[in-house]
């Protein structure tokens, strides 16, 4: 089984909204979705792509590309 290596970048000066640790936030893309994660606690937040967010009006759960 091959593992895909994800390139994670620290965000300089960023503070975790949960544990308030300075310089502990990393930014990376996971399956095309931008994700931020704290290396000190279990905080994690994902941001949908602009196209998906624009089309999601509440009636649509997600946009799938076959």
C-alpha cells in the first residue's frame, strides 16, 4: 500500500482558537480541501472550495465530479 505524503506548512504567528498556542497551526490540502490543524491539541478546521461553497445553498450537500 502506498501512502501519499501531504505537504504541511506552519502559519507564522497564528494562534490556535482552542488552546491559544502560538505558532502551532499547520495548513495543508487533504483530498482537495484546505485544512488547518493545531499540532498541540485536537483542533481541526476544513474549508470547502469556493465552487462548492457557492453552489451549496442548503439543498445541496456537496458537488461530486465523477
